[in-house]
């Protein structure tokens, strides 16, 4: 996982590992997925991509 220290500076050090995100055109949202199991984990409501999570290729 990425480190977020020091607290309060709103910066992430490094990328989030073992996760990826894919855009769902039907719902127009980004969905986060675990790369080990392929299981969907979370979905964004506002339509913006997750910060620090790599995007999957088509």
C-alpha cells in the first residue's frame, strides 16, 4: 500500500499496489479491482478516477 506520511500534507508517496481501476461506460463510474483475485472492491460516485491506482488497458 502507499504511504501517506506525514499526516495532513494531502500527498501520497508511491502508487497503490495490487489494485487497478477500470471505467464502466454503462454507469459512467470508475471501479477498483484487486489484481490478485480479480474481485471488484469499490466504486466512485462522482465519476472521477481513484488517486494513485493504475488504470487497466482495454
